[in-house]
C-alpha cells in the first residue's frame, strides 16, 4: 500500500512525549483517504491525536468492499525506506510484487511482511480473478536506527500461531508474541500484532505486557474493549500499564491488537518514507525520481507512482502537538 495523498504532510513522531504511561481509553476515528480509482481507506495512524503505538506508525483499514465487477486494489510500484509493511486480510487477496523479484499472493490470515531496510519498491493489486469482497488492513512498523539501513527482504508466513483463550476469544499472533506463542515474522523492536476473533457472547481477558503501549482496531462486528464499544474502522488507544484487556462481544466481532515498547527515536514520515532528517527524505525522493537505489518492479501492468512534490522548506510536523 502506498500513501497516495497528492500533498502528503510530513509527520514527526516517536519519543516519550505522546506515550501514556497509565491505562487510558482514547477513541480515534479514521480519516477517509482515496486509494487509487475505486478504493477508499480509513487512515487511523498517523492521526491528529496520535502518531504511533509502539513502533506501529501507519494504519489503514479498508473494506469490506464489493469488488466483484471492479479491478479492486491497484497500487502501482512505489518505494519504501526505513519501515516494514504488514499486509493483513480478512477477505480477498493481494498480489505482491517487489524489486527483489518477489511474486506472492497474500490471502486472508496470512502474513505478508516486507522489510524495506534502506530501499525497496513494490506494487500491490487484486488479482484478475479475485474474490467478491476485499477487506483488510495495511500497517507500517518503523525500523529502529540500528536496523533501518539493512538489506530489504520479503517474508510470507501462511501459518501463524493461534491461541484459543477461554470465554469465546481466539487470537492469531501476526507479529511478536502472546502468552508464549510467537510469530515467525522478523521484528526489530519489542512489539505485538494479533488478530482477535470474538464469538457472540465473548467475555474474556487477554494478557498484556505492562511495558507496552497498546491499541485495538475494530475490523468487524461490535466488540467492547475495556468497556468501550467499538464500531468498525475505529481505533482505541489504551496506553501502557495494563496486565490484561477485558473484551466482550454480543455479536461475532473481530479486532486487531497492536502494541509495543514506546518507540524512543524521533522519526520523520513523509509519503512512503521513514527517516531521521529532512535531507534523507529529499535524497530518497530524488533517488526514486531518477530511478536509482529502489530497484524495479517487474510485471505490474501500468506505470509506477510518481513522488508528490515536497512541501517548501524543511519538513515539519503538521497537526496537534502534544
Ligand atoms: Mn507500499
């Protein structure tokens, strides 16, 4: 997935200032962003009220959309730097191509994990013959300074650990670990991502780590997390200091749990890049425009994305300062 904003703002995030050391219940709604011709996504991070949850720095929720008579997702080749992308589907499929030569269809409840390191390019599309519904989330994880210049990599993990808790709760561990069940996906800071299925009538408690900050994204249904009723496409920030999360649902529902150690480094995000300085962003944009560093994506039917114009002057944060 690419940030397709015509005029993307730069976002400065990371550090301890935004982190709530104690449990909170901060409900965030998404901003609708068009993605290509036919898709609208809800962007939950970065949000005016919150920029990161652990190393998670970008969350788009999309669908469920009926794409039976439409091309569906069509995101042309575009670059990334300084981050990992996580593709997570509940319905449909996404065909991933990248400049390493990867060609992989990612299906529901399979992990597509791309580590950009210093530079990678990729495209994402609904295959020609696709399922009727497309529903999923695209997430980015910021890489810490020690790993952000590493070689790019793509991992596909079709089988992930599953936990059946009591009380109707079922969890799939996407990244990190819950209760001793660890995902095979490579991570570079302590974090967790999980898909939570709550059967109708669920009343359960999910174990958490007090040092992590957490949020839950509602995918479908109408669950309650720590007493807060959640509509699909909303994000509830929970802060740090929790040992467990009470979860309830009267109807079949699903959530994504996202958490991690607060990300201490200050980062600058612009378009599809995570960097530490304005100059790094400018150089990355030039390298993409001149066709160097990021490599070529083969097989996508159409031109690659052009980088939007940089805002004038040094990149500065937009939105509420906390
Ligand atoms: Mn992308």
